[in-house]
């Protein structure tokens, strides 16, 4: 008998010849040590997951009242109309506001995307609660009661709960469970589809959407050369326009390399800020040597051992980039049109009717679609031709395929060995001895390490797929995120589920064939007797405990999200041991963006795993229901008080996630079909076939009933009385080119920020760049810097924004263009913030003058009471330009061919600021007229509320070419808005 044990290393006794072939295969695959390992691994995973999750939840409850910057950043950044319920200081006082917040309330406060995500989470919780109950009352009793006791003797509890030992009539329970599961999923999808349809229609009819310009604007791409003008856009829309209403049109402009230059400028400014923060970390004890850096390859100036002074080089580079940007902005005009443009109607129903009529047409080869908000566009991809996009999509598919192939052997190793350490013991005798000697310790490794490694590997995948989608030609960020979700889900399902499970099954099959060969059978007989499909289902049953432990660890992930461990730890480490810049400190206090693509993918993948293993391991349904029950509460708090939606899609993720849920259900039916065929007859498979058509029919029903209503506000046939705007007032003229222009034309260039504690050493840091004679200023950024005169007073301003310690908080900067993107698309930002010309960065609604950041001038404190009484505004407020945004520059650095006397004209006063060249006859620079004074009669600057509600003045309006006034509330992201800022 001992010799027979050597032949069958996975069993304790030889197969019984009286058993059938399938039962002999099961006996060959039985392994008491493996059963013990799986059971111990489950309990270890359960204990660590629940224990650490409870600890993290208690840590959150304890830390939340003491650190609102991390645990409730949205509370202090929301405006009055969209403020969230306040939180008390008690440990569990956060639960009541989260529990009582209903859906209509949340739509107004946190937006449609967040509400749809929460509804999806609750739907999954309800689905798996019901299906988990069915698994407990149907599948587990059937599997335990009807299993073959002779074969299952000595098996683990997990194995007994599976259909591993069931043959014949007992398999009808699998078919019944499949039908019940599909019906439950169809009901909840239908119920939530109707609710989402209702929410979406309410969103389309909301005042915010009705007032927005993008809601009545169409994006037109792939324009032929002859139609690349405003008249050509009108001719194209006329071919699919049944309304008779004429649109306003604007063609895209070629901005050349402006986006790349602006991006590089921002990077260089951040580098300079970082160098200065490290060098002046202790202003009273400056290092003896100035910071040095390796000279760039294209640098032609003097070096010291191949290095240059970091501060001097970065300062020169900033000046050089600003000169180039100003020069290129001077040259941009409409004489170089791009193959895309925008058409806007006065009424939303006209625009949506045209978009609906053009959804499957290409008039003159052009593609017409609803326009997103301007900041949602990926501008570089708008100019791509159809052929270029097609080739880019093909290369994107190639790269995803390469990534999948590269990951397959790694995934195979995890599937075969790490998820079941006993498999590794079969090929490694020394490791097998260790397993037998320390089975408890290795059970801990199997229960924690394998799921953890599988999860960590996929943290970087969303970043990779997001970059691939941008390269593939996606034109909007919402479209990119939906494609990232699609690719992530496909990758996860194929690699982490199908390939993972198949590799484990193939390994098991090879093991059986080897055992039969050792008995003296020929290869064909061994392959035939191995019963491939039976081994597949057996392997799926045996690998199911891995997915149980993996899903248990997802509870740990939900608690870690709630506790914000990563953000809390990284920020603490950086502020304690590093030298963060003021800009970094401000950005850390901004609400983080919620990664919808990643979280949707995780939830869909968890659901797919649970559905595919619903009859193979019914306990997985209970674990999944537990996870979604916990995470429904956690994510609701996080979306209410912590996370923001960076790009609001208005709930357009819904159709994508429903399609994946239907696919997951069909895949689970296929797996159940394989299981019943391997152990039963074709009659069982025939009973499952109608489910495939039922799910496909449900998809078609939803598509025809709901999908068009979700996307289009109107599809024609609107009545005359419905053609007025939502507020009943006629719309005022709007400048299309000012609202849908490339941001590179008007985006202000950022100014380096320096901590206030280093104010007194700035002149020492720049001692090598100051002139001893007070004639010509050394200018870069917004402010010029001059040496002190004989009286000791600074003649000119320092080229930095001085930020006090108390004001390194996002709430002081949330309305500034260089920080606004951090705040995301909250309901109050659906059209981006209301413009406040000239006051960018100095105050937020409701903030006092004593709290406003200042630019260091070296002369006086503009926040001082004396300065306020004198009516002296901060220096940046005195400088208002009328044209495409250009930063003031030192004329000595401007190429002689574009130098003009007007470039050095002073705007008056003793600040010595320089006004950029402005040609008032140039149509491109005459887009802003009649901006009223922003000061009150006593000389003080008005607050935002005073400016918005001021009567009898132009302060709240901008004017377009034709002189028509555009309400400030509507002019929120165009050229006019940003031109007035500096």
C-alpha cells in the first residue's frame, strides 16, 4: 500500500475500482491536506478582514472630528445653495446625516454621477442579498444532502457545499437556481432603469442644465476643407435640421504648440517652487551652496562640472516660455481653421433634435454629436481625422493585447501555485515538506498573500488604460472614462477570472493524465479517461475558496477607503519629512476626485465572480452581499463629504454598467451549463438555453424603451409654448468663440508660490539677478522685481505670490483658474464658477478681507487696515487686459521682429507694471468691452455677492462683438472670463 501512495501523491488511498470513472477522478483529486489548508485559509482571511475592517472603522470615527481637512473637505468648500448637512463631533454622529440623505437631495448636492453610483451599489446589495438567501436555502442543502458520501469523505466543508460530488437528478437544482438568479437580476435592473430614467429626465429639465450653453450646442467633427468656416458649419447642420432654426457657429482655431508650451511652463514653475521650498525650508539657516541641477541637453550657457544654478536656470526658462507663449498667442487667428467646430441654438430642443436626426448620418462626412462642457474636451484629439483615429484605435487594441499576453504567465503562476499552495508542493518536494510541517503558517500565507498580490498588481492598470484611451483618440473625458471602464472590465474578466480559472483547471487535468500514465495506460487512454470537462468543473469548485477569501479582503479595502489611510499617510509623511511647496499644501486640502471607472470596474468584477460561482460555491453570494452592504454606507459618506466628481457626465455611465451586468449573467449561465453537462445530460443544458435569449431580449427592450430618452432631451415634435427657456426670459446674445475656444488661448499662466516665512530672504536668493541701478526691471511672471533704492525701500514687486501659512488651504483658492480643476464638477460648478473679473485668488464667497492671500510687493501689506482705507487694491487687481491672455514680459527678451513700443507702455501708478501690446483694431483683442469698476464708491473692493447683485452698472455683464450683453452667470469658462483676470 505504501508503494501505491507514492504513485498517488494527492490521496491517502488508491482509487476504488468499483467506482465509476468520474468518481475515480474525484478521488484522485481529493487531498485532505488541501482541504485543511483551504479551511484554515478561509478563517484566517475572515478574521483578518473583519478584524482590521472594524479597527479601521473605529479609527475613522475617532479621527473624523479631529481632521476635517481629510475626512470632510467638501464641508467648507461648498457654497450656500449646495452646502451639505453639518457633522457633529460625536464618534458616530456621521451616520444619521448619511442615512437620512435621500436621492433628490443628493442630486442637488453631489451630482448625478455620484447618485447613480450609489444607486448601483444599493442595487448590487439588494441583488446579492436575495440571491445569497436563495443559495443558502436551495443550493447548500441540495449540495450537502445529495452529494456522494463515499467520495466526499474527508473533504473540506467548502468542497461539500459545492456540486463537486453530485451526479444525476441533483443537478436540476443548478438549473432552478440559474433561472431564479436571472429573474432576480432582471427585476432589479428593470426597477433601477426606470428610476434612473426618471432622475435623468429631471436632470435634463433642471435649471442648471437648461441655462447651460453646452446643453444646446453640438460638436461637429471631420469637417471637409471646404466647410471649415462658419457658413460651412451652417450648411452641414441644415442637412439634418428639421426645426428650421438657424444656429450660431464657430470654427476651431489652430493653437499650434501652445498646449505643450503651457504644460511645460507649469512643470517648470512647479520645479522652481520645489527648489525654492527645499532651499528656503529654514530661511534663517540657508545652505551654504545654492541648489544645482544637471544642465539640459539643449542648454548652451556656462556650466560648472556640467551643472547649472537651479534657480537661475528655471527663472530663465520660465521667462523664455512666457515670451514664446505670448508671441504665439499674437499669431493665432481664424485664418487657419481646424476640422471641427461648434453650433449652438437658442433652444435646447432644437439642438437635441438635430443631434438625434444626425446620430446615424454623416452629412458631407462630418460627425455631429451633443457637445460636452468645454473643459471636458480633449482638445488635441478633436483635430484627428477619421483615418487617424481608426489607426490609433487599432494600435490601442494591439497594446492591450500585448499587455494581456504579458500578464498571462504571471497570472498563470498565481492561479496554479499561489492560490493553491499544495499544487506547488507537487512539483517541489522541499516545499511540500514545509507545507506538511507548517500547514497553519502557509494557510495564513494562502489566505492573505495571494488575494493581496492580485489586488496590488491592478492598481496601476487604470492609469495605463487611461493613457491608452487618450492616445486612441477619445475626444471627451467622459468618453475616455467609459472606455477605460470597458477595457478594465474586459481585462479583469478575461485574465483574472477566465484565464485564472482555466489555468488551474488545465493544471488539474495534467495531474490526472500523469497519474493514469503511471498506471501503464497509453497517452490517448489517459487523455480520454481524464474527463476534461469533469476536471474543469472540479477545478472550479476547488478554486472557489480563493474567491471567497479574495472577496473577504474587499471588505478591508472598503474600510481603508473610509479611513483614507493612503491620503492621510502620504500627506503626513510629506509635511513631516519633506519640504512641500505652498501649491502642494493647497492641493492636498482640495477634495480628491472619485475614480468612477475603477470603482465601477471593481464592483462589476466582484459581481461577475459571485454570479459565476453562485452555484459552485454558494457562500460567495453571502460574502458579496456583506461587502456591498458595508460599502453602500462607506461610499455614500465618501461621496457626500470627501470625494468630488471631476468630470460630471450626468449619469451616462448607467447604460455601460447595465450591459456588463447582463454579460456577467450570461457568462454565469454558460458556466452552469458546463457544470451540468460534465455531470449530467443534454436535457439540463437545454433547460438553460432559453436564459440566453431572455437576457438578450431584456437588453433590447431596455435599449428601445429607455436609452434614447436618457441621452436626448427632445427628438422633435416640441410645442411652441415649450420653446421658451426654463426661466421664461429670452436669451441674450452669446459669443460662441469665447465659450468654446481652446483653453490654451486664454488660460492664465501660473505664478510661482513662496511661503511667507521666506519673504525676507527672497532678495538674497536673487542677489545675482538684481541690478544696482534702478533703471530696467527684471520681469517674469505677473510682477517685476527691482533692487532696493538708497532709502531701503523696494522699488518693484517680487515675481512671486507670497502665501501665508494660515492661507495654504484650498478654500482660499477654489475660484482661481489654476486650482479650480481640483474642485471637480459639483452641482455648483456645472458651468464652472461664476467669473469675478480681476479678483482671482483673493477671496471666496463669504471670506473676509483679512483672510485673502496677497502678492508680496515689498512696499506695503495690501491686507492692512491702512491699505483698505486708502482703497488700494492688491497689485494684480489693477491690471486688466483686453485680449487673448498674455502675461506681461520684459521687452528686452522679446524678438525684435515683434517688439513694439506699446509693449513697454506703463499702465500708470507706482507699481511699474507693463501692459502687453494691444491692437484695438484687431478683431481678436476686442472681445471684452465695458467691464464696470469693481470697487464700491468708498474705494473698497466688492465681495462676490455684491458684484453679482449690483444694480445699475455693467459689472455683472460682459459684452460680445455685437455689443450684446452676456450675463456673468452664463459667461463662465470662455475667453472673456479669463481675459479679465489679469
